[in-house]
């Protein structure tokens, strides 16, 4: 496991914890069950796919799993925006977790770009 890979694993794991805690808050305090469940699913899936990628069968498999993580992070961004726009998250709550999500997207994009370049250089 490369240093950058372990950083993304830790960041996505920490993010998943935040998503779970946010889900519990929205369900308990705001009594919202549908959107928060979508957020829970996509927000925890990011790290699960990163973890799978780290144990991928090949570099192509690694890159493919990270692409799925990007899709899940993008979906998570949507649910966070929707929860904010509908008043379930205030600006401070939204900005805090949304900024973490953007950081994860940037790191994933960088890892994929580097991995693709390395794969091209091998061929």
C-alpha cells in the first residue's frame, strides 16, 4: 500500500464516520429518513470502494474501483447539497462535511491520474 493510498483510505474512513454520525443526527433531530439514508449509503460506499481498490487484482482493477469511489463521492455531494437546500443542514454543517468531500474527490482524481500514467508507462 502506497502512502497516498493509505491517506485516502484513512480520509474516506474518517469521512464515513462523519456521515454515519450526520445520518444519526438528521434522523433523530430532524426526523428526515429518506434523503439521509441515501447520504448514508453513498457516503460510506466511498471508503468501501477505496478499500477494495487497495486490494485490487490489477492496476486496472485498482483504477476501476477508484472510479466507483469518485461516482459515490459525487453522489454524496448531491445529497449534501439537497439536504442543505431543504434546510436539513445549515450552512456551517454543510460546509464542514462538503469541504471534506471535495478534498476526497481531489485526492481520488489525483491518484487515478497518476495510476493511469504509470500504467501507460508500463505498456
